[in-house]
């Protein structure tokens, strides 16, 4: 079951940050960080944004850099 990661879960997953800019796409970030655009939803869920249109320019996103640990923290 998909769940929101706790603070403890988040502390166990290394992450990077990304400043959301006009024209950014979640699938592009997923491809850059994970080599697979299909994991766009991990970045969205991790940051609490259901869609790209919910992310305002200038928002700093947290990108979990280890996809296996991120998926585990999300309940997979």
C-alpha cells in the first residue's frame, strides 16, 4: 500500500534538491535521477504534489536519489 514516508523514513534515504523552473517535467527528473521516466510519480508523491501543474516555479523539490530505498519508504 502506498503511504507518505515518515520523517524517519526520509532520513534513511539520501536525496538531492531541484529548483522547479518553467518547463520542468517530473518524467525528465525521473529519467535523470533514475534512468527511467516511469518513476516520475515517486518524486511527485515524495513531495506531495499530485501533478506538475500543482508545482509553482521556484519550489524546491526533494529528490530521493536511491530509488530502491525510496520505493521501500513509500511502502513498496
